[in-house]
C-alpha cells in the first residue's frame, strides 16, 4: 500500500486510531495506571504516533505498533512519578504489558471481552466486588486494600490469584471457541 496524498494518510491514521483506541486504552490500563493517568498517557501516545506516522508501514499491524509506543510512554510516565511509593516498578509494568499483549494476541479483543464477562460471572460476588473496587475509580490499590481491611501485600496477592484464575478461565474459553 502506498501513501498517495496527505489527506489519505491522515484519514487512515484517524480511522485506525479510532478503531483501536479502546484496545490501546485497555492495554495502558492493564499496566496498573488509574483512569486519569490512562487518559494522560493515551493523549501523549496519540501525539507520538501522529509524529511518527510517516514511519508506520500500512501493511503492518497498527495495534502492535501503537502498543510499542504506549509501552514506552507508560514507562516515561511512571518515571515522572518514581518518587510515589504507590507506583509499580518498571519490571512489573513490563510484565503486566507483556501479559496484556499475550492475551490480546491470542484471539482478538472482542472474544476476550466476552470471555472475561463470562468468567467474571463465575466468580463469587465478593471477588467480583473486590475486582470492581480495585479497577474502578482513581483510588490507589493501597487505599482499596485498607478499605477491605487487608494489608497492601495481602491485597496484591488476592488480586494476583483472581487475575490468574480469570486468565485461566479466559484462556480455556478461548481455546474452546477457537
């Protein structure tokens, strides 16, 4: 595919960005940022992508390209917050980003969302409430842990177990569908 005119390439960028913005936001959110930070990072990501748009190969995977940029922008954002004790270490951000990418690549985002909803429905109400509280709003996980009457460490371990359980359930459902 060759880029013929500026307006065609501009339109292609807007079309692809609009199509994948939701997936890109989910990817950035999966790194543990709160919703305000996700908005800020996505805004920066979109600007970087626009500036680098002439480097994008239209025959390649737009979302993969966007995720690479998003990953670097998340790390840059986190470095600016490095003094905040509530910020995940870079290696954890990388791990979360890798996990989100792996899950995304397996079968497509819509099938994953459907599987996630089904898997969430299988969890006990208490677990669903805990996950909803942990990922909703702009409170830190420490604040949510304190509210739940747990230490931050215990809360992180509980969330990790729930994430693993959900991942296994999602992978199983996607394997059955695929």
